[in-house]
C-alpha cells in the first residue's frame, strides 16, 4: 500500500510540472477560452435535468420522484 502511494505521488508530481511551467509562460486570460467554458457550463446545466427525466423513464413509477430529486440535487452542486 505504501509503495503504491509513493508511486502515485511521484506520478502526480511528474505530470504537474509541465502544467506549472506552461502557466508561468502564458498567464493572460484568453477571451475565447472564457467563452468556451461559459458555453460548456450552460450546456451542462441544461443537460442535468434532462438526464433526470431520462433516468426517471427507466425506473418504476414510484421511484421517479426520487430519481428527479437526485438529479436536481446534482444540479444544485453544480450551481
């Protein structure tokens, strides 16, 4: 278990070094990246209730309210 933890920490450190180096080279906020993130977030917010309705159609009638409630609770975590 300890050996696996050490290997995991080493891998995380190795993969995080290039990300830290890239951040220091280009630290300006790009407008196109910001728009892409906002559009993606809006699509996820639209998708979450739809997934609840989809899963609601796959369960029995007595469990639909529970499934939709779970989906909307995930939506509240996103917001």
